[in-house]
C-alpha cells in the first residue's frame, strides 16, 4: 500500500492513443487549496493508505499545483447528442484525465480531475467547478455504489476561496473522479462525425482490449462488444428505475461505454412517486423524465450504432440493439419482484407491479419508504401491520388481495421474506435536502462534517442506523422541491 502521496505513479494508456483523441493540457491551479472531503474507501481501491490525505502535498496534487509522477494530463475528445440534437463542440471542457492508478488487485482506475480549468473544448466557459456541484457528485457516487449500482466515484474534493460565477458568485472546487473508464458513447460519435474510421477502430480496440479482454480474439468482436454494451446499458436502466433514480441529463456524452452512472448534474431520487418526474429545470419538455429513461437509453444506443457503422453493418447492429427491450424488461421485472419479496417468476407479476405503481402515483406515496415498509406485510393476517399504508388505504384493497394471493402461491414466510426485502429496499437514499444540508454547512460555515456523515450513511443504505433515523423519513417541507439545473 502506498503510504506517501509523493510515491503515487500514474500510467497513461489513453495518452498513448495519440493527440487525435485528446487535447494535452495541464490543470490550471487554484490558489491556497484545502481538502474538503476525502473518501478512504476509494483510496483503498487505488492502493493508497488513507493517511495520505493528511499530508500537506495531497491537496496540491489534486488541484494542479503539483504534478503526480508519470502524469500526462489531457482533456478527452468527444461529442454527443444533447437533448436530442447533435453538438459537435463538447469534449472535456473542465475535466482533465491525470492518468491511471493501479489498485492492489491489479485493477486500473482513471483519475479524472473535474473543475481543472479551461481546455480546448471549454468554448466560452471557465472550466471550473464549484463546491455545491462537487459535493452533490461526491455524495451521489457513494449513494449509488452503496445501492449496488455501477457508477463513477470520487477520491476527494478540494476547495479554494477563488470566486466562480454561476447563477451567483460561488467558490471554486475540484473533484477527483475515479472510474475504470471515462470513454463515452460520444467518444465514438466524435470520430464518426470527422470520418476518422481508422481512429474509430483504434478506440474500439482500445476499449475491448482494456475492458472486454475476453473478446479480443473473437472474429466478430465488435458485434459481441456492442451486445455487451447493450446489456450493460439495459441493466443500468433497470437499476435506476428500480430505486427511483432520475439522472436528469441523459445526453450521449453522459453515457458510459461500460454502463456506469456518469456525470452527476441535476439528478434526484424519487420521493413522491411520479412517473413523469423531472429534476432538471432546463428540461421543460421532460425528455429525461423518470418514465422516459429506458426509452432514452435505447435511443442513445441507436445513436451509438450509427457511430459504429464503419465497424458493424447497420442492420446487424440494429438487430443487436433490438435486444435492449426484452433484456431491460426482464431485468426490471426481476428487480421489482425482489422489491416485492417474490422468489418465483409468474405471468401475473408484471400486472401486479404496474397496478401497484399506478396506486402509488395516484396517492403520491414516497417511493423508498413505501417499499421499505412493505416488508412488514403479513400474509396470513387480513389486516396486517396497521402502520403500513398498504393495509389502511382503501385504494389498496384489490391490490392487497392480489399480493397476498401471489405470496401464498409460493408459500412465502413473513420473517424470511422481510429479511430478503430489507436487503434490496434501502432505508436511506440521498434525498435532495440531505445534499443541501451538507452544501449549506460547507459553504456558509466551512463545516464539512455533514459530507462525511452522509458518505458513511449512504455506504450502507440498507442498514437501520438508528442515530440517523430522521433521514429515513419524508423530507421536511422546505426540502420537497429543491430547484436543480445543469450547473447543479
């Protein structure tokens, strides 16, 4: 394990692809940097002793004031479809890939410094990040990981008193994002749009060699690779829908080729269940609403097939992507069966789920609280737990009877079912007001303790945590409708 941050040495496989794939650029330092948050769990992934965060050089390395050994920093080139329209002018406008660290298990991790200043892709923007948005991304990466959903994570947040203008004047921050890869659908769109077929092939081979090595020798490796990308994307959509997560900006440049949750902006976890929920006030048409996410996932894959058409004939890739819908539907229904405590697969399950969601939408029930409390349902009792809304609201009379009948068909045992359901239905999610509490403490009081408290809570969201029980309930009135934008 590395005990001295000065000894951390990075590799640069993406840099070796050549300048057609990136803009070589060093981070623009911020002044008088300090450590805001540090994630010891991610540090261990990188084979770093968590004690390195206490070294004075630590913040210097992750704000561009010093350069890590071996680092060849670069801004990645990509384009993408934003709200359905192609934008050829994107790329890493404020994020810089520092290089790759190797974990103790041999796994390679990208270190991506977000908020590192202007690059060739910055357009008219300042290339900076602010403390508010950095805290939101840091916490949500941990929340998703705790829920078992593929995601980027963060090693740390560093801050400075340097001013940054957003809707108001805020302070600068940088976030070290960690992932196995930051290649996106838009990485391939950029090369296709420029008619760089050989570079397109090189990038596909790079991704396959590094992340899908079992396909390297296959004659039809590009088709098999696309099939796995489709399956990973379908799995990610099923994961999001099952926990009630809304990404907010599902542009193709925000879609990971590995099926990771990437680029946290105006995201949110569903509270009052509303299939049309939108968390981004920059999306008035609701393109990225909760119930549209699976369809957008499919649309983005179809865009990817266009970019890959020099490698895979369009009809063959269309046939592969057509597999998204049945894979997604099966995975989503499996997850919902688990949430309902159903062990067996039966034909009536889809209707049972849809009827339930319809009632929840009508009553605007809290999505997370409802499913967590559902584990208290009793098969043999006609009244069940009086504390649970499924047993007290008349709207549930028909559904309750169907659910009880369904459980009886597989001889469901209440205590066993409860233990299983409580492992898939979280007690805690990252509610918007929780992130806001951490942000306000940090911004107004320079108190970063809430960030760490919430990080630890969200790492094990299925546990009870009685000392944090207030956060398992519905949000306070002031925290029900927090306005979010793309700068969030």
